[in-house]
DNA sequence: CGAGTTTTTGAGCAGATTCAAATCAAGTGG
DNA sequence: CCACTTGATTTGAATCTGCTCAAAAACTCG
């Protein structure tokens, strides 16, 4: 319901006019090079909720970027239960998990209806090989992806559920801001269960965490609609300053 | 105490005769290319325990590979306590964390006395740019590094301390095997505290976990000397099949 | 062999999990 | 338009795991 006209434009006009241009692969290359990149980018019909871009064990043949919508990448273990290893917002590459082995270790599932660009990996490598700007940018987006992985781990090592949740919301908000979306009034694309499986918590613990943050006046929650009321406080909680004791008042 | 003669050899003869050749950057390139790579590799004097290869905030100017010994990479937060984000065995690249921003997000600390190869990153990029085999291999080792990050996260999302510990030992053993070291009789290069900070647990919990595994006959522990007695069982625990109930016997 | 460090062990407690039930949101079909 | 179904989220109560603090035991290394 948010950006139907935009989609049409980007669909027609491609990278050059895409609002994500500065964040995505095209960043920092000139027009001629852009055309070369654009020649290999495929724009597919919208992906429906629950559809997969690739599955575990698939050979790496393309990387994907959502122009809108959101994805999760999950690891399904032999018992059939899934572990969420990442959420992907527009402009963030999906599929880099296969770089090492050439085979996907996880699968990418659409959390919302989404439009994606598909970039065949071999061709991307080829173009990158003789377009230094793209090479560099590719390295950069890979690096950013690694950075998000590290952020994830920073959440997971926190021992307090509330810290993990605060860090999660904080990080999500930051990422929304960098892609130019409202970062304080959020409609979460993922369920509580997804969040729980992402944070290594029980679903109920996530729910309680949200409630707790609401009681403390940090956010307001209505199902998946979350509003950040006190950015500074969320920040503080995320970076795990004081233990939740009542010393907070003393220090403040 | 383990490989002093080997060090001398690799020191003199370089990549071509290094036992890690097949795992490290040189894998899959021909002799001429190897010489080109070798020309930029610096081999430094041994690094002492506790020495750092780089610190948080340092610009990325080189990546490192240990020929022997071990490193940890840590993140030190504002409160001064450190989070261990990785352990690095011989042949595994250290320093890739800076790919995204060009600045190191973490610091690399020697856990043992170690010999390292230092590869200036710019020069590596240059050589890689016109040596496709190296380019590919670079991607591969980056990918492997990403893979190890994912393994780490797989540990961290586990909610049971014992599962995390089992997964840790299991993964370490596998990695030792791939570099051709004894994988079932291990001398851990890291302290319980390092492991705890790596797994997001209290140090005591790690210790108890080891003890528990020993009581169950899966491993035998004497301080840092660990012997894996029941590989299959460790595997099973790591992949978190049945909850520790007594159903195990029924299924067995 | 001692001093210092690392590891193990113990006891009590706080926080997260589990299981269960209630509430809420959003469709669907009458 | 409303009652009803279905799925998601929240809340409650009891249990259990892992944490903290404290002390003992085992290693390391001059």
C-alpha cells in the first residue's frame, strides 16, 4: 500500500532512477558502467509472501536485492525447525551466504510481497573484474553484510533478553533510516516467532520484552506496529549500560 | 613445543612449501602466479602471547594468516569488557572484518606464540585483479570466513548451554582436522573465559559443561587438554537432536 | 617449591522457558 | 454487517537453567 507508483518507475527505469541506487551495487560507478551492470540485472515479477528466492543446497547462481518488501534468511535443521539468521531490507544483498562453498547454506523467504532484482553471480563477477568501481562496491556490500552478521552476534551474546530486544529494535531502526524509510514508526515485517528465532529466545519472551519496553515508555506496541518514543533510552538499553537495577535513577 | 622445525622450513621456503598452501590464499594458482603473490607476502618475526595484529579503529592495511599458533578476535565495548567474536587457526585469514568500512571493528590477539604471514591488502587486491585464480580463492576464503561467522551464530542461538559447548568443540575439532592437526586430542589455545565470552555464557557454565560432557563419557578434560572420546555422541549433541531427557536410551 | 593464575565446584537466586489459557486482529461466509 | 474461524500476540504460573558470589583445587612458571 506504500509505494506502488515508485515500483512502476523503478521497474521501467532501472538502477539509474532507483531510490536505492546509492546503497546498492550501482553506487559509485559511472553511467557507462551502470549500463553494463544494468544489462545483467533481471527484474522479476513480484515475489509473494512465503516464496523462496533460493533454498538450502541450491547452487549460487544469483544474488538478489529487494527494491521493496522484506526477506528473512533461515536455516532449517534436520528436525525441521528453523533458525532465522537474518532479515533483509531493500537495498541489502541476499544470497552472499553461498560465497564460500558456492552452495547456499540457508534459504531466503519473503516476509512480504516484494520486488527483487536478480543479479547472476558469474556475470556480476565478470563485470566487476573490469569495473574497479563495481569491484570495490561489491566488496563494500559484502563487508556490510558481514557487519550485519556481527551486529547479529552482538545481540546474541547479550545475556539479558531485554538487551537483545532493544538492540534488535535499535538496529532495525537504524537500517530503516539509512534506506530513507520512517525509522521511528515501524511496521514490522516479521512475526514475534521470527524475532524469537532470530534472537535465540522464546516467542513469549520477545512478547514480554516488547510489553516491558512499552511499560517503560520506550516504545509503543500494537501488534506489529511499533513506535519508538524514546530513542535515547532505547539506545542506552541497546548498548547495555547499567543493569536494569534502580541505579539508573542515581546516575541520571 | 609442537612444530619448531616446520616453522623454519616454511620461513625459508615460503608459500610454495607451506603445509597450509592448499587452504590459504595460494590454493589453485600456478607457479608464476604464486611467485607474484609471494612477492607481497611479509613474514614477520613470531608474535608473542597477547600481542595484537591490529586494533579496533585501525585502518585495514593488511590481512594476516597464522602459519601456526592461534588468535582470537575480540570486540571491546565502552565498558571495557571484551566479547570474543572468533578464534583463528593456522590458514584462516584474520582481518577481513574491515572489508566493509575499511576500518577494523575488532582486534586480533595472539593466544599463543605464533608465526604469521602479513599480506598488504591493496597489493593483494591488485594482484587478485589480474590473477583470476587468486580472485576466486580470495572470494572463497572470505566466504569461508563468513561461514565460520554463521557457525558462531548457530552456537549462539542455541538456548541450552550444553548445546553451545558441544557445537563449539565439534566445530573446533572439524577445523583442526581440515588443517591436518589431530582433531580428537586437542590442546585448547584459549581459556575458559575466552570460550565463555565467545559463547555468551558465564565462565563457570563453560566449565560445568565440560565436566558434564566428561561425566557422560563424551570427552575427557584435563584443563586445556581435551580428548574427544565419543565423536558420534558429540555430533549428536551438537546438532541438538533430543532434549537431554532419558529418551535417548529408548531411541538408541 | 611457592605465588599467581586458571579451572572446578557449591549454594542460592534471578530470569527465561514451558505449558496453558486468554485476548486480539483480520478475514470469511452467511 | 455481524458472527465465526483462524492465526498471532499477550498474559499467567510453575519449573528449571544458567548466573553470581565465594571458596577450593589444580596448573604454570619463575
